[in-house]
């Protein structure tokens, strides 16, 4: 009996991975900010850096799953 399993494939595209990696580097360097146009504070959190990277990837049209609505 076959089990219900999702079909294979990447959940996130390679372009999205590059964006996240870039955001992580900027966080390490201390140049990543949370607001638009550098108005927000400096990002220190790893999770926040990943979220910013994914958000940028979404805007550029990379393969990223939709945000979960709460």
C-alpha cells in the first residue's frame, strides 16, 4: 500500500539560498538592518537574518514557499 508522501523537489530554490547566505554575511559584517532604506536597527539575530534573506528572495521572484498566515 503506497504511503502518502510529497513528491520530491526542492522547497527553496538556489537563488533563495544565495540570498539567505548574502544576508548572513551582511549580519556578520554588521551592515544588515531590519528596516527599509537602512532605517531599522542592526540585525543581530540569526533567525531574523534568514527571514530578511527569504523576504528579499521573494521580492526578486525566487522559488520560496508562501509565508504562513497566523
